[in-house]
């Protein structure tokens, strides 16, 4: 019986494996977007309903414009790598929430929220692109879906996986809220692991470079974050993130690859 269980679980995990773009890491992905995206869109609307959207049109326009450029870069990257199917069902949206939290996040399906508190750290359009690229990268890498899949395995075990996915939508919903913690403090998602953060940093550099933003702005942004946030203490949403110094080192190490994707807009040298 144990052998049969092991074989079944192994088969399910193999079927439910996906590959993270760029890094090539294999990840557990048992729950399809057809189930995740409706939950994402519903939760996102709840966050917007309970939040105060910014009325600063200059800042709102900045966030939306940068978001649109990152979106285009993502779609171009996925198309070139024959991964456009991974974006099926995406309904991109970029909103600025009036809140002092130094925070931003992207839910599955391209639903992005920026908080006004992070804009002073961003300082300019390039800084916003650093954050936007990083947060969108979490969604493209399906980090939340991976957490949900891990939770499904832990809670139900291999024998119940297919039943839970197909016949227990309420279980999927519970896993979604556990994975993202939407609706709690600031409507912010749970912190990702250091592995996920490192992956999002790399993908984010590529996306911002393809969008026409110099990826060398990323280490500069994190240096400003270090100057403002300090250590300790750090904001709650960064509690499981890499240290700023380690993050900057990793970004600089990956920079030569990211710069290959960088195409400065006409008439600019550094953006």
C-alpha cells in the first residue's frame, strides 16, 4: 500500500510540475489558472473596495504608464519564449492606493496594487519600474500558485489531490486566502520566501530592461530602501526577504545578463 501511495504521489507531482521562466527551476503547480484567476480578481476588487484609491493624477498616471510598459515587456518575453499560453485569462490592472505602507504587490492575472508610501523610495519612473517589474515577476513565476500547491499537498496528501482540485472548490479558495492573506493588514500578501524573492529580482530586471528602463536602477533603489528602512527593524512585509546588501550583490551579479535585454528609448542614455 505504501508503495502504491508513493507511486501515485510521484505521478501526481510529475504531472503538476512547471518550470519558472528564465531561472529554469522546477516548481509544484497543481492548481490551474482557471481556478486561481477568478479568486484573484474577486479578492482584488475587495481590496480596492476597502481601500482609498489615490486621487493624485500625476502619481496615478505614472503607476499606470509604467505598468502598461512592463505588461508589454512581459507579453513580448512570453511570446518570444513560446509561453503566451501562460498568460491566458490575464486581465491586467494597475492601481495606486493611498497608504503610508512601503508596499506593492501583484496578484495572479496581473492585478497590481501600489501604495503611495513606496513612491518616495522609488523617486522617479525608473524606481517605479524596479518595483513593478519585481512584483509582476512574482505572478509570472507563479509563486503564489506554488505556495497553494504546497499547501494542498500538506493538507490533503497525494491520494486526495485530484479530488480536491476537481470537486472541492472551497478547498482551493481556502488555500488561496492562506497563500495570499488578502484582506489582512493593508490588504497585503504574505511575504514570499527568499528563493521566490531572488527569482522575482532576476525576472524583474529582464522585464524592466525590455520595457526600456535601465536595470542598473534596481541596486540603486534597494540602496535607498536600505537607507530609509534600515535594519533592524524592517517593515513587516519584508520580514522574510533577503537582506538589502545581499539583494544588491545578487542584482549586480545578474546585471550583465539583464543588460543584454536593455534597449534605451531613443534620445535617452540612462532611464
